[in-house]
C-alpha cells in the first residue's frame, strides 16, 4: 500500500494524558501536513513539516501541541495534557515536490474522556 | 474568519441528474483550488483542481468552474450516481507563499435513486 498511513485509527485518552499520533507519508514524499477536523466543521491546517524541519506551524495551538518529522521514521503529532476540546479527527497529508497535490491519510479519531 | 465558504450544508439530487456544489472565497491571494470528496471514517480523496489562470477544468463526469471576479467556484457532477453520495470539501491555497490548504465546511451530497 503506497498511500499515507496513520496510526492509531482510534485513540481514547483521559483528560491530562498524552496523545501521540503517527503519520507515514506516501513513498517518495518529503512534505507532511497535519489538519484537524472538529465535529461538523471543515479541516483546519495545523502544521507543515519537511524532514527535520517545521516549515509553517501557524495553525498549531501555542501550548500542549508539538509536531516532528525526523530523518527516519514517521511524523508525530503530540498533544500533552489532553482536554475534552481536543477530541477531533486528525488528518495527515503528504506531497512530493508538487505541494499543491496533497494526499490524505485515513485519519486518527481522538476521543478525550 | 472563514476564508472559504460552502453555504449549502446539504444537497439532494436524483440519480442521473446534475449535481452543482458551490464555494465562495474571500482571500484574493488564493490561486489554486481543489475539491475533495470524503466518506465517513475516511480521509479526504482528491477529485479535481483548477489554477486561477483557468476558468474551467474537466475530468470525466466532474467539471470545476472558476469565476475569479466573483471569487466563486463550483463543481458539476454529470450524471450523478449513488456512489457520489459523500461530503464534498472545497479547498484553496496560495501557491506563492504557503502550502497549507484552507478548507470550506463541506456540503453533504445525497444522490437518490
């Protein structure tokens, strides 16, 4: 399967715990984007990364959220001390050099109890 | 500030007829527009796109029209099929300065028999 992979598909956390969401881009893609979809809303951009670099994090909440895309391995979106308002679907997309062609993964549905 | 708007949350069309989904934008810096289709519990799937230098792009049953002066685009699906039932998102980007996509809130299309 050469598509964008995300895991886990579903994640349940209690308030105050940490959530780690993983994204493996399509083969050959070096650009990764994270988006969040709250219930009944469109997708909202969070962060754009290339290998070992954060290019644009203008959509990331200032606290508790961080993202990385290491030289080896998947991109990680990390949410510390989760709150109920973090419950959402988190989508990862990847692109090659034609960054206007973004391909999305199936998403991780985070539920905070 | 909602820079990309889809004012119709839902649309119902009979099989075989034309489906027209509309999208408006406010940011004049957007120069590339995309339509994505999304099924429940899946990630968005790219459908069709258009650059601001064009006013029409066609791919099989799908045609996107762009009216730059009105900051409006539309997606036409002809003929509509039951498998087209999904949520359709309009997205826009400024290819010169950013790679992030700005999404509308989506239109749920139901194609009835």
